[in-house]
């Protein structure tokens, strides 16, 4: 079994049309897994929406610097 590439999202929150399109596209060939993200500047929205799309709440970061460190 081939190991999936793990993705971290920056942007693409609940009202983002293009964010939704990118999430769908990343799953089409089943070679990627979204495992972390910063989808909103608001940490509450970030954690809530992140959990909604399958990201563990502990992997929803408050900013891109925290995500990338």
C-alpha cells in the first residue's frame, strides 16, 4: 500500500468556494490526506470547521507560523 502525502491547509474556511474545490480535488486520486490546517483567523471557527472536514482539533493551529513550526 502506497503511503499518502499529508497536507496542511492554509485558508479555505467555511465560506470559501475555492477552498472547498481544492479539498475535493486533493481527495480525487486518494493519494493525499488533509491532517492539519489554519482555515480561519478565528481559532474557534478554525477548530470547529477543521473538525467538520476531518482535521483533529489538536492539529488546527492559530496561524501559519504555528502550523509550519
